[in-house]
């Protein structure tokens, strides 16, 4: 008897759900002219760094093109073809005609889809990487510029002359940042040394913090990072050291206020808004976009009050020359950390030269977390 | 006063009764999930509808669903063979990874072989590598009676770290400028498609039939079941128990190894340390849900893949956070697996003292 009772009860409840649902149902608005843009993220939109910066660009795009563009997002997608393809196909299934991948490891899956012929009517945009196709463009920024400036600040602020750098992979993009930071620091403080720990992941809150703690133990008093979360920044706060973030301006976070100096940051909407507009207008030509500080695509976040007046004055001066194009970050003489001359005096690297860097400059000591 | 409920093994539960219990479980899972969704302020009927629509609504969604089902079905078959013998193979993940490694080894060494031959060799290498990885704990169990649960679990980490080492070290693609990724396979090493999905779905159906026949119609399959039910009976009947353990685990690991080959060849087109994507663990759940029956497993895995694809769909279409989609899956499983307990065991609450009227 009891069993039958349970069954009946269950059915009654199901019907109760059905009943209360009828009120809440609203047909989905399917605006005819709205272009759906699908974003694929590696982390969460509140990671305090990389993905949050991406998502702020996404929201700025939606705000700037209200009524024309609707953005859909998939968070926490692994850098595997299965995960990326699933996310992209599900977004296309939802009506997205533009797919935007935002992590280097998404490139293989997306270029494969773009060139397969099955998705010829979809426009693909990819943040970072080097692939191009008829319906696939990539975009990135000259992060070496604000990185260099953040190095100037670190070089001025350190008293131990040891700077700590939590890095993701020993990949070109990361090494460009390490080198630019080091050159900036050395430009104001020739005795400075940069200690790097590679954690082998873009996004790993625990290991990011652990690596920073190790660097602090080794005597580093300024911590910066090429990794996605606030882990290194928290470690610096705990140790009473300085921190320079990355991707996103966290200066308003009260928990980081005591240690935060600045961060090299992205303004993705500067690229996204005109590009999506050109896709809508049918004038889009896939390109390899490389935004600079002069373009406003990247910048050094406003300096906090923790930064000394002397450092502020120095940064303002150098920033001005970079934006005007008078100062190139990678200008010789540049030696690698085995002492070999890589860029001769008077020469400077252009975009292609920078992106073929396969060394760390003199003054950098790198190790892996494991 | 004691309030401990008495739990006793059930005997002679009729088919009708167990079907009723399962039906109740499914209903309760729907109700329970509905309550959870309402807690999150979501409309349960709309979410359930979206899960079904999201997994079956368009050809794209069906293809996506089948793509998720293929590795799950074959992993589940592998787990079933081991579990039938009550050999708790928690090492599916590692066997999948080693299978993918075996396939990749062949794909990188002989990239220019004709496609059918290359794929066949990759499959053989994958099955052999997966089987070998399962045979190590099997041999220890057969010879020394070690605990296979811990042993197979630990073998996962060795396999994953081994492939991670290759990915970050000797097998890293130098063309990637330092990014840890292995080179893509040659086109000949990629499984072809049939009706929009990689041919793995045909392999999965064939293997389902194979495992069903193997377990229920062959002498070895019967022996595996007997060893699982009662090793004493098996010994008394003169069965060679170590040999049976070895054969069963070779089949189990070989099947998991094939999953690695299919995923590496058809989906990733390269080897990655994350290739197993949890299939080896999920397969334990689906194997139980299927009551270790290969044919039933095929359907259970398809339903499971619908849940996975449906969960991805509701995140996009209804803006449901990823965590809630996970809670939905977990709640459904809790009820359905929970019902198995009540089918196997009788639970009697302690009797209250009778009130005198």
C-alpha cells in the first residue's frame, strides 16, 4: 500500500510542478536582426583576472551594440578539441553566427572547424595564436609595452632587487612578457634580477599562489604574473610584498589594496566593437590584429597610491615615448641569459622579430614548479 | 531504546517488484531534481523540456550526443567485464590514457601507412596498451591477492603523469613555440565518419554485442561470473582462477584502451594527458545502472549522454550556471543508484512501542 501511495504522491507533485510552471513560461524573443556572438572562455567570469577581463570586453560589446548583438558564453572549457568543438557547436546550435575563442589552446579546434567547410557561414575570431582563414581572424595586443612599464615600476619599488614572476607555460607569448618586464626593470635598476616559476597551466589558482609563495620565500619583494587568477596577488598581500597584476585592474579590491601597484590590462571592446560591426555590415576581412597602447587596446592600469612619486614620474615619461612610437621595448643591446648577444645595439625588434623570441634575457632565472 | 534500522539482504524479489521500485526511483529523481531547480529559482518543467530538446532537438544535437555516448559505451563495457568478476577496476581512466598512448605511438612512428592498415595497427596497439595497464594490477591480485581498487586507482595517476611528461617534454611539438601540445596525427591516422559521426559508434555497437555474447554465451564469460559470485565454488569446480582474472582484465583494459584510440584518433587528432575526460569513472556509474548487462548499458549510456548534452544546452539556452547542471545530474543519479540499495536490501525501521488502545 505504501508503495502505491508514494507513486501517487510523486505523480501529484510532478503535476504540481507542471501547474506552477505554466505561469512562468515566456516565449523566447527571437529578434530577427540580432546577431548572436558566442564566446568560449577557459575560466570563470569572476576569476579576478584573465577571463573576467575577457568578459568585461564581452559585456562592453553588448552594451555598445545593444539591440544588435547578443552574447552567449561558455565558461571553463578545457584546451582539448572535444571540449572546444562541443562548446562551439552548441553555441552555433543556439544560433551564434560569430564564434570567439579566447585561449591559445582553443586555436586547433576552431581553425579545424573554420576550414572544414561545414561552418563556412560562421565567422571565427580567436584571441592569440597565428592562424588565419577566409572566415577566421585572430587578435592580440602588444602586451610588451605595458609589461615594460610595469617593469619600470617594479625596478623602482624593489629593495631586495629580486622580482618574482609567476608564469604559465614557457611559450613565446609568456617569454615576451617576462623579457619586456625585465628590460623595463633593468632600465631603472641595472642590478635587478627576475625569478620566474612556470606552473604549466594558464589557470590554476592553487599553483599560482604556491609559486608566488616560493618566490617570496626566495626574497622577491615584487610579484607579478602571467597567469589568470588573483592567487599571486593574495600571496603578496599575505607576505607584505608588492604585487603587479595582469589582465584586469584589481586596484579597487580592498583585500589587495595594501600591496597592489598596477597591472598591464586589456580593453577587448576596442577590438570587438568595430570588428563585430564590420561582420554585421558584411565588410569584415579576417586579419591578424595587433592592438597597441596607442590604439587603446592595452594599457597600464592607473597607478595606485602605493607607487612612489619617483616611479610614477618615470613611468609617465616612458609611457609617453612608447605611445608616440619613439621608444621600442626590444631595443638592443639585448643579451639572453647565457650571455649571447641577441639584438645588436641600435637595432630594435618589429612584430615578427618579437614573436620569434625563443630565449629569456639576461637577468632572468627560470624554473618549473615541479 | 534503539533506533538503528535493521538492514537485511533481500531474497526473491519478483521482477515486478523491482521494476516498481525502479519506476518509483525515476519518479522520485524527477521530483527531487525539480525541487532542487526550484531552490535555484528555475522552472523545472522548462528545464526538463530543454534537456530533452537540447539532446535530441536538431541533427547537430543528436550528433553531439552520440559523440559523447561513444566513449562512454565502450568504457562501460570494459568496466562491466571486470565488475562481473567483482574485480573493482577503478583504473579505466589510466587504461584509456595508455590506449591513447599506444595508438599515438603507432600514429607518430608510421604516419604514412595506408589508412585502414594504420588504423588497425593503432587499434591493436591501443587495446594491447590498455590491456597491459590492466594486467599489472590483475597479476598482483591473481598471485598475491593485493587490493585491486587502490592498485587500479593509482595506476591512473601513473598513466596520466606519464603522458603529461611526454606532452611537456619529449613529444612536445617544436612548432608550437613552447606551448605544451603534441603534434597532430597524419590524416591517415584519423578515423573516418559515417552518417555524421565518427565510426566509433559502429565499433561501440559491435563491441556491445561482443561483450554480451562473451559474458552470457561463452565458457570464459561463465567462468568470470562464477568467480565473481563465489570464488570458492569456482575453485571447487576446478577453475583456474588466476587465469580467469588475467583474461577478464585483459578484455576489460583492452576495451578501455580502444576508447583512448577512438578519442585520440577521431576527436583530438593528437594525444593529450586529459584524453580520458572522466569516462573511466563515469563508466562505473553507468555499469551499475545497467546492472552489468551490456545491452542495457548501451541504452543507459545514451541516456547519460543525453543528460550531458542536455546540461550543456540548458547552460546556454536558459543561462543555467554550469554548477546547477551538475546538480541536476547528481540528483538524478542519487535517486536511481539509491533505489538499487533498496532493491538489494530490506530496511526495517525499529518498531515503535505499540500504543494500547
